[in-house]
C-alpha cells in the first residue's frame, strides 16, 4: 500500500522527532561527559602551569561556581597546592583558582588580585567529591 500524503507527513514528523530525541540524548551525554572530565582538566591546567608540576601536592580541592546571576556561568577548581620551586624545595601550600574559562591564578602571585578573585569564584562549592590527585 503506497503512503498517502498525510501518512508521509506523519512519518516525516516521527523521523524528525526520533532524530531530535537522539540529538538531545547525544547533547546530554556530551554535557555529562564534559562535567565528568572538567575536574581532571582543571587539575592538569594547574599542574601544567607550575615550574615543577609533577612535584605538586594538593589539598582542600573543591569545585565551585560563580553567582548564577553572572553570565556566563563558570565552574572553578579551588584549593591549595605545594610544589617545588626553582631550587628544588617545596615552597609551601598556596591557594589557587583554575576556571573553566581558562583563568589560573595563585595566591602567591598577585595577592591583591587573588583577594578579589577568591570570593567570586570559590564561594559556591558544588556537591562533588574530588578524589586524591
């Protein structure tokens, strides 16, 4: 039995809905994958920005978001890091902020700027458990 125009239209709409549903499911999976990978990516960005990244020791790490009224919403990894300096000695723990927008700042760098950044990027902790790195 050949398709009638109404059945063709219904079939086309059904196929479009199936494709849209698959696309939405794919987009949701991409977002979930991004959220799963984000802590590791931010952690690596901190390690890569240190003089001796492999020596880094971290503590007190947590994910945080900026105020939802700010646009765009940015996720940050906040915590403390201790790494070896140019002399091969550990410099002591210092706070850091690494954001999903690419900003990485350390407390021992520009302390005045850091005092302004920490309250913006690190005051809304997310309920995420970060494993030891």
